[in-house]
């Protein structure tokens, strides 16, 4: 009788952990479910504790850089001083031991877990989350670049460099799952076993509350309804608090510009951030007023709609208990800060003001336009925002200053053809839901076929 497949998942970052968890959840329900374990190479891997019976089999540690060592050499030195090299050495010994015991590797992220997988000596599959050909080209050809350095980014014929492609083309690499169809097509030209099965980032984004369907004069109701804008400041402190200050400036401009229409702003806040700190920024503006329980009930009865009744639910991640949503008003506008109902914040919005990574891509994947204001980093810098705009194409509108957000939204509202094009673009670049299930099925098929 053939032994049960053993699979170790390697990932290198919070976003990569979340994608890995989606795939592992599907593997757990597979008729031929393998024995699963995880080893997050960056951070503490808290996302994995969401799943039962999947142990983390090695040491983990949160480094000062938060995983953004590629963006700043000083961050890398801080990580080294905090024990990075010793951690990597220990983790690699564990990966080698797993391979010697007959296990296979699922690598999720970039070249780091991919290199670990190859060095282990085990058969492996790779889910490439970090790179896309859209950084270099779209379906019409290469993107215009402003400098010779940028023009050289695609010197090897792909966003993936030759040594990365070499790792993906080894005999022990059973399958590669890129994040989009365009990247898959390019990798297949290099005889890499790449499969276009979608992006797990788009899975599990179903709304908790189904929106009300319009009845009667839908065109009139569309004009009268609130304009809903989701606010995504990112998840990394203290950067997210600085991002929030820029977002609040943009929101203030929108309230003034759309004085004849009800506005609802949904602050989708990561569980590790403080709602009190974000509230203090709003209150310092002088125009936002905290809504208490009874007053909020009165606003509901005046027709602000179900958007102010986001459900209270237990978050999936094992973080400190989320704080109760906090509501504010400012003339014709309402603003809710919530660490719950993330899916509703994405699904119910018309637009997003986004200074985030994964959350921005998820929003765009729902077919909606996001407006980005570059910050001071270390993650959401002007360079990061520019690269993200190439990745997401016309679905992400870059502005230089918060005051420019008003014009961007007014332009979009006046151009329904552009909105339709953005909807098509976002869904094409991010794929359709169900990728985790498709990847898990293919992964089992490929690894189970090995002798």
C-alpha cells in the first residue's frame, strides 16, 4: 500500500501565509489529504493557527524589517543583528530532515521558499505570489518605462530571472502556479511546468451581508444612494498610522466636494492596529464627531442604510480581540472604523483609497477601481505604488497628493465606459475565485504520481 503523502508548506510573509492557508484548507478536505505541516520563513506565521492539525515544525521569529529587507539594506542589517542567519540555518536543517523522511515541499512566495525547496532534495511545487509579467508588459506588449534601468528589468525575457526559472525547471519541480494567465504563458515558453489555475488571493471574499436589490426606479435610487468608499491604510505599524493621516486628508476633501451626496467611508483596519489611534487622527481635524450608540440608531432610521450595520463577527486570525467598530459623522458623511467584516468593506464599496498591498489587489480583483497615494514606507513608497500600478493596470489610479483624490473619483463617476473597462481588467488580472481548490487538486495529482 502506497504511503500517505507528506507535505511541508514554506512561505515567507504574512500575505504568503494567508495564501498558503487557503490552499492547505482545501488540501485538508481532499479525499487523499496529505499529512500537512508548515514552516513560515518570515514572521510568526499566525495565519497557520487558523487551521486545525497543521503544526509549525520549526522556530519562527518576527524580525525588525517585517519581511521588507529587499527595500532597505539597513533593515537587512537589523534583521541580521536580531538573529536572522541563525534562524535561517535552523529552518533549513528542519527542511532537509523533512525531505530525508520522504516528504514533499509546497513553496509559497518568492525565490526564498523556492530555493529552500530545491536545496531540500525533495520533490516540490511552487506558488509564485510575488512576481507577474504585468510588471513588465500587458496583453498589448511591453510597458513604457522612464529610465534605462527600468527598461532593463525584463532583460532576460521574463519578470522571473534566469536563476529563478532554473529552479522552476528542475525535474523535482512538479508544478508552478503563477498568479495570472500572462505570467503562465511566458513561463511555459521556457518549458516550465506552469499552470494557470488562478490566484488564491481572490478566494474567500464573499460578502457576509448580501446587498439589497433595487426595486422600482433603479436609476433614481442609484443617484440617491450613498457613495461608499473603503479606506485601506495597510497593516504594518507605524507605517499604517502615517498612511492614515494622508487618507484622512483625502477624505476631508471628498466631504467638501460631494456636499450634495451622502458619503460612507469604511475603514478596513487590520486587527493589530489601534482604532483609538486612528480615531485620534480624525478627531484632531475638528470636523469629525464620534457617534454614540443611540445617535447611531437615529442615523440608521434616517436612511443611511445597512452599511452602518456591519455584523460583529469573530475574526479568523488568532490576534488580540478586535475592538468594537467606531463611527463618526461629518456633515453629509459617515465613517466607520472596523476590524471586522473585511469582506463587506470590499464588496459594498464603489471605490477604495488604498495604501496597502494584498488588500488593494483583492479590491481590484472584485472589479473595482482603487486610488493610491504613495507614502513614506517602508512598504508603500512611491516606487512600490508605481510598481503596483503596473501590476494592476488601469484599475489602480495613482495620485501624488491627497487633494487629487477628489478629481480622480469625479472623473471615474463621469465615465461609465472606463468603469466597465476597469471591472474587466481587475477580474482578468486577478482571476476567478476557486484557485485554492484547483491548485490543491493539481498538486495532489502531480505529487501522488511520483514513484
